[in-house]
């Protein structure tokens, strides 16, 4: 019986390249154990952008729309981090 073990680095290199080349994804590596080895990517950037738009549009209905989007993306990020940590 042949057993093959795939490390996360191997998966990142092979699958990441496929996702970049054929599907146009922007693939980044985030290392929670050693952040200096991670690619520097701000997970909260989209949330921050929508919160800035919320502050700029407080008086109109767009402010609520932007705030809802910021909350939606913050929730997605928090769930993703929890799933990664539990693995």
C-alpha cells in the first residue's frame, strides 16, 4: 500500500497555481503561527472600506446599505478564522 501525505505548503503551491492560472483567483498564504512568513494581506480591508463609506453617507439610505455589507464581510471573516483554527 502506498500512502501519500500532502503538506499545506504543497497544496498551496500546486492548487494555488491552478486557481491563479485557470480561474483568475488572487491566492495568498496566511500563516497564523509565523506571521512573518505570510503574505501581507489585510483581511479587514473590505470591511474598513465599507465602514468609511458608511461614515461618508450617514444622512442617506446608502449608509445603512454600506454598514450592512461591512457587517456581512466581518462575519464571513470571523467564521473563516474560527474554521481555520479548529482544523
